[in-house]
C-alpha cells in the first residue's frame, strides 16, 4: 500500500485548525544526532491554541505548547519550524 506524503506544512496547519487529525512520519535519534536516525509513525493533532502535539504511544516528538504563547503571538511559524526540525511528512488527505 502506498501513501501520498506531503511536506506542505501550511496545508497541514489549516487542516489542524479545522479540527482534523493527521497521520505522519518523523525522524528521531536516540542519541540526539543525525547519525542513527529512525522513523516513527505519529498522530498530529491541535487540541487548542498553542497546544499542537506530534506524538506516538505517549512520546511527544514535537509540537507547540503554551510556553510559546508568552513569546510569540502566532503559533503557525513555530509549528512549521517544528515540522522541519522533525523532517515531518504527513499522509495527504
């Protein structure tokens, strides 16, 4: 089975703001470097303003949290930066 994977983070953000949940894939390393990276399937969901989580099985790989609300007025640029950091690709609806 094949999936159409996307890195259109603007589209993903709009889908999340409309209440949708997405499935995606992220890169991670247990050693904190780019040498031994692995991929994991993740759930991407926006629970509220400044509460976007990219997670799997209780592990949060990234997202946007309330910490940022005191620093910036717009969560979207932070979300896009996080997506790039994780090399997130999501299944195109």
